[in-house]
C-alpha cells in the first residue's frame, strides 16, 4: 500500500461521519431482515434483546453518542427455544472495543507508515500499542483460519497474501473509496457474530 496515501485515506475514513451513519443504516437493515425471518431453529417470533456497546474510535462528532450505541440482537420468543440471534455487523467486530473501521484500517496501515506516524495515529484514536498487536494476531490467526475465510479466499484473483492481512484485503477492495470500504466490512461481517446461523451458510 502506498504509504502517505494510505495514511491519508485511513484518517479520512476514521473522521467520516457519513461513513458511521451508513454503517448504522446497513446494520439496521440486516437486523430488520433477521427479525422478519424469525427464529432459524423453530420459526418463532424474535424479540429485541440488544446489547449496549460503547465503541471507541468513533468520529469526533459521534463520540457524545457513545452511550446510545447498541448492537442489534434478538431472542426467540418461543418457550423452550429462546435462542439468541445476533446478526452480522459492519460496526462491531465481535467483542472488540473499537468499532470495525478502526480495527481494519489501523491494522492495515500499521506496516506502511513510520513508527512515529503510527504512534500519532494510535494516540489520536486512543489505541495503545499492544491493542494494535493483538488485532494483528487476530487477523493472522483467528481470521485467517476461520471457516469463513478458508471458503471466501478462493474468490480473489490474484490470491490475497494471508501474511499481509488485512492490508492485502484492503488493497483488493480498493478501500480508499468509502463505498469499497463498506463492501469490505459487509464481506467480513459473517465473522462478527458467533451466534449466527448466517455465518454457517457462507
Ligand atoms: Zn426459536
């Protein structure tokens, strides 16, 4: 990835309020579809059982809303089933505290920029060094070995370099454009939930 350019679009995306609104809308649509489909186990009705989240690293203007952020989730209303359904998300990458664009983009530019610039970027988002290293491990281990990625990687030609994840994936998607970043976040969303029958179908 081109150093200076990558750093620029990384910072642009992370300050972009339109992006955060778009992601919220995508999550709401996916959640509504999930609710309408009903329970994947018994076809019962689903009731809302959202999780309150306090994602870090949101764009400046959104930070005051941190208290009002929820991860969509549902429980089956049927006695004896009650299974939880947490739809895939483009905002929350599993239980990670930072919202998805930060985990993707900071991990991606980590190698392309000087240590000083990486530190400045981390500090502007309040991310410590060990957190970035943990994300790196997650991409190379958990993500790269997930059944999702094992199946999905075949779609890419030329193949994605697994050792350069997620930078190689960002490059393949061309995430300097907002809509392409959104596509990437949608693409990886099956790995964002453990309780999802959807991830099994992918
Ligand atoms: Zn059910």
